[in-house]
């Protein structure tokens, strides 16, 4: 378990400009970013023991984060 907050700029450092541009131009992409940040924050808060979650709940959040990241990457590849 890592308590590193997996920000999108850390995950996709070379895509920072594309992320910013798509966030403004594409409402669905902007929602993916918000959803990713919310889920990522919940995971980070659990890892740092600010919020206590069951292992099962944390696993669901990790899978959700991974799915959102895949969708974000797919949108970045198309742009």
C-alpha cells in the first residue's frame, strides 16, 4: 500500500497540456477528471488513515480509479 496521491499530472506528465485543453473543450472528459480526483482522494485519505475503509471498499475504489484512468488515457490518445 502506497500513500502517494496518484495525481493525473504525475500519472501522465507528458500530457499536461492535452489534459488542460480537453478539460475545457470536452465536458465528458472534464467529468472523468473530477471523478478520478474524488476517487483518488478517497483512496489517499484511506491510505493515510484519515478515513477508515474496509479492504473490500478500498479495492473497489482502486478498481474504479484504474477504470477512470483507462478512460482518461483513451481520450488522451484520441486527441
